[in-house]
C-alpha cells in the first residue's frame, strides 16, 4: 500500500499539510520579539516549501 499525500507543488497558502516529506533544513532563530522559532524547509520530488514553528523553546 502506497501513501498518497499532497505533493508540495500542489500546496497553496493556508492549506493543511497531509503527506510525508523530507526535512531538508531546520534552523533555530530568534524573532524581533526575542522569542525563538524554527525556520524549516520540507521537500519532495516536486519542490520545496518553507514553514515556521513559533515559540520553539
């Protein structure tokens, strides 16, 4: 059985992500308000997409 999730190339702003993706890059950063967040890039065979995880303490 093969999992058929949403391809990154088909995602649009505001979509809920449902799929299996490769974690290409993740960085812990500090926002202007001094709170930490993760700056993330996911990828699959159709492209890359960035994401943020706020309050990553």
